[in-house]
C-alpha cells in the first residue's frame, strides 16, 4: 500500500501511517477474516484489469468493534492517468 486516506483513523482508531510499510499492522490485518477472502481477489482483479472497483466488507477497530465500509479504488498508470478518465 502506497497511500491511505486518513479517514481510516476515524474508522479504526489506528493512525493511517501505521498501515504504510508496516510488516506488523497491515491493512489486511484489520479486515474481518471472513471478508478478507473477497477483498484480496477483488484488488488483484481490479489491478490486472486497470479498472476502478468497489467492495463492501467489515473492518476491526482497535477496540475490536466492527465497522461495515465500502472501499473504492481508482487505478492510475505510471504517468498518473486515472483509468476512470480514459
């Protein structure tokens, strides 16, 4: 993960920077185990297809609460061109 929105802090109570280049607290570590099975494949398919996508899943907060969220991903090429705009 190269970039994460700071809104993650409101949802999880973890600092957004905790998820960047951190081998211990990865973003996958806060996705509900049952939902991780659908998030990872969706990310890989979106990247391979270079298309935006959205997926709903549950996050686990630092207090072990569950939040239902929808993640939307936009794909950019190496020149910073958004696939939504092509």
